[in-house]
C-alpha cells in the first residue's frame, strides 16, 4: 500500500554553511505546507537526524567536511526510513551529481534557483516523484551519459517486457507520463501503470533512478 503524501512536508537542511541553511529555512518556513524540522552541518549529522526525526525530504549539500553528501545520501536512502534526498549543488559540482543520483538522490537543487522552484522541487520529491524535468537534472544526466570516461559499466536489465523496456527508454529520455502516452499511442493511465511496474521490477525509488538505469543499460543511447 502506497503511503499518502504528507500534509506538511518535514524537511531537514544539511549544509556546512550556516548562512545557506538560514536562507533556505526562511524560504521553506514561509510555505504553509513545508516545515524545517532539523538542520545539520555534516553528512554524519544528517544520517543521524534522518534516523531520529524521520523527515520526508533531506536537502543535502554535496561538499562538506568529513562524510560528504554523496555518502550521506547513500546511507540515508539505503536505511529503513522513507526520506527522499535532494542534492544541493552549484553548477561547478557537475562531477559529483551523477554519483549522488546513483547513491539514491531523487533530484537536486541549484543554489541560485528561483525560490518558487526550490519549493516546487521539495514538494515533487516528497510526493515520490524524481525531479527530472523541466530544468537542469535532465541535462546533467544526459551530459554524464555522453561522457565515456565517466560512464559506468553496462548494466543488464532483465525481467521486463518489450513494452516496459520501451517505456523505460522514454523515461530515460526525460519524458513525462503524458509524453510517453502520446509517443506510444496509449492512455496516460496506462503509461503510469507501466512506470509503476518498472519501479517495482527494477527496485527503483523513483523516476530519477529509472533514468539512471536507462542510461547505464544503454537504452537511451540506442534509441533517441
């Protein structure tokens, strides 16, 4: 049974710069449906808080002393809680983003994003959807997929039907459910059903993880 979307989204802010946390806290607490329940300055603190305050979303900086945001993300998303992680980054952090997504992050925020986009990203991830489009996530994932030096070994995708493989390819290209439906001449509800099946069969947390799987298996490079 799928857990309901929380009425008030509980957020943990993780950044080693207090001013960054203060700015984000001001933005988030102004939204009636979002609540900052804790803050951390290190990755280790973030992991501890995720286990004690049970947030819905963790906004995670990548570059921190000691345990970095990638390792903290991996530990949080592999734990028993239901917290989703959004990576907090700058454009010069590109080399870290792919690793963070593979560690289980559901998307990321750029530190100079518009305030409304930051709030929207938190809501999207809290609802269980990966932050793929519109914007920088789709572009960065494609950029990493196009870099031979940073591409991971080819991943085999087994146990899915030909149609599910086709849907996975389109998800990997950043298409929404409605765009997949139009591409395949099926209903939006049917497209959503296929995506749900893929999430289950491939043990993926959200659509961002399906995108990673599509690239790692070579489906996107061979299709679009």
